[in-house]
C-alpha cells in the first residue's frame, strides 16, 4: 500500500504503468509467446500452421484494438485485470491440456 501512495504522491503512475507493461511483454516473450509458434510447427501440417498463424494474428489485432475500448469504456485497471485473467487462463490451459512433444513424430 505504501508503494502505491508514493506513486500517487509523486505522480509516477504513468512510469509505473510503463514498467509493468514492459515487464509483462518481457515475460510473455520469454515464456508463453514463442510456445504457440513452436507447438503449432510440431503438431500441425503446413496448411494447419498457416491457418493457426492467421487465427493467432487475428486475435492479436483484436487485443490491440480492444484494449483502448476496454480502457475508455471501463478503466485501465479493468483492462489490465481482464488481460491478466486471460493470461492466467492460457497458462492453466497449457499446463493441463498441452502435451509434451519431445521425442514424438
């Protein structure tokens, strides 16, 4: 609670937001981001990889266009919490349903 008070007192909220976003992007880039591409190449035929890549980029555009709408309609906190819930759900999905492909043909 004290850290939030300091951020608000010195008007550092914008810097704090940038730090959180950069940290999230770095974590995603090192973690679940590349797993999607590697897993698609491992389990799908070439046409399946093309289709799955198109769907992945479609959802990337939806997230990029949806973020400002969520932020303006509700609040920036709601937008971040929504994407946090989506990330945790994706992580749980990967842990529970995605099988190891090492050594499989």
